[in-house]
């Protein structure tokens, strides 16, 4: 696919999208990728709070071993 075709497809998707949350996420992604914004600044307050809570949980030792998560995922997804 050419650059022009990619641009046309992206433009079409943006124009057809009425969801302001999706549009805000797209704008934030572009700003971050183009170096216009730090990725942290593109996150919502809720996302920042969740990350901070995750860091606090990890620091306090409230974690789950990777092997346990992997087994749980295998049980849900099967052997793919």
C-alpha cells in the first residue's frame, strides 16, 4: 500500500468516526509518535492513576508470578 493510500484510509477512518474518545486517542498517539508530546501527558487521569496503583502494588510485593499468569491464559485460550 502506498503512502497516499495509507493517508486516504486514515483520513476516511477519522472522518467516519464520531467517537470523541477514539479521536482523542488517535491525536495523542500521533503527537507522541511525532515527538510533540510525552506519552505520559497523553494519558487520561484514570490511566495515570491505574499505572501509579500498579507501581505501588508491585513495590509492596502484591504481584502474580508470570508462570501463573501464563497458565491461566493457556486455560482460557488453549494451546494456540
